[in-house]
């Protein structure tokens, strides 16, 4: 099935047939980008390449809704991708799929791939993508990338106020935590904070685990109400932070993530102060 799909995509390109998906109208000779990652789409748009994006995933933001959907790396519609005639395809993974590589080689499409496991990986991607876009005719892309990274590094230098380890949760039913090596953990610790959960990844906890960890406070990511049991299990205040960009490894996470966490830390500090 996969070979048939690849063959169909190459045949489609050979006969110069656009199929059912019209190619986005981009200035002749200009860069045409297809992105298979919402984080890369948003970052490319932040760096000034939004008008050059001709293909996207269903979850991409920062571009016009009319931009055709080609799917993600796991379910990319190769026929539709080829019909959009991209010169550059952005991929978030350790490596692109073999089928995508074959189609890209057959059509002369450049693939750029980034694995984004840590905040440091995100910084490197923003810098790399800025240089790549500048080289390909997007003026100001490199300067924009440099400004985002410089602002991020300055933001994390100012330490947050903390009187003990903080529990970082993205779910309360069941309790699920951001452990070491996650994006929120990387940002929080870069700002001088301490994560109450020192195991890697996204562990599920029980109320008894939280009591045992004895966090000085808890920060819950999202808008949901804070359950009473969590307040009882936590030694200090529990606050929420509604900043979905903290979970998307792109330019906005670097720029707006530290201020959002700083606000949460200040709210927790204020809530934990004794009444006058």
C-alpha cells in the first residue's frame, strides 16, 4: 500500500497534474513551504514566512485557514503534498519517513528535520530555521530568530521566587506531572525553580504520591477547576496557568513561556503569604 501511494505521488508529479487540491497562489519563484508540524508552522510564520506556507497539518495555527491540509508526518497525504509543489518541507522528528524521503528525492524537494526533545533543541531549531528562511529569500527571518532567542535567554536569567519544590501538573484526573526533561521542567529549572518530580517524562501520580513529595506549591496547566483533594495534598498554594504555547516546542514557547511561568510563580507566592 505504501509503495503504491509513493508511486502514485511520483506519477502525479510527472504528469504535472494538481489533482483535487489547488496549489496556493504564491508569487512566482517564491519559496513554497509545507509543514508537517504545528510547532514548525507557527515558528515559520513568526519568522515572517507565513505567506509562503502552502501545506499544513490540521492543527496548525498562524496561517490562513484556506491553506491546504496535507496531514502530519504519521499520516501525510503524499499525493496532495506533491500537488502543492513545495520546495521545502518541515518535519518534527528524529528523521523523516522513508516514503517521504523517496518522494522528496523524486521531486527535488528539500526536507528539513528537527527533533525537539528539550528547550535547548527548540532554541537550536529557531536559530536554524531563521538562517534557512533568510537564505531562501525571507528577509528578516534570521534577525527575528536571533531576537526571540536573545529575549528568551534574558527572560530566564531573572530567577523566580520559590521557597521549595514545585509540582507541575497537566492533569488532575488522574494527576499527571511534568517530570524531568519535559519542556515546562526545562523552563522552570532554567529560571531557578525546582521541580518536585525528578523522574523523566510524564508520570501519573496518586494523591499519596503528592503527599509524599511534599511540594511547596503546585502549578496546574490549563483552565480546569482545582480539586479540593489537591489543595489538601499540597503543602502550599495551588495555582493555574493557562498558556497552551508552553506545550508547543516553537518560537512562542521561548518568547512567552517564561513570562507565563513567572506570573504563575508570583501568584503562588502571593497566595502563600500570610494574611496581614
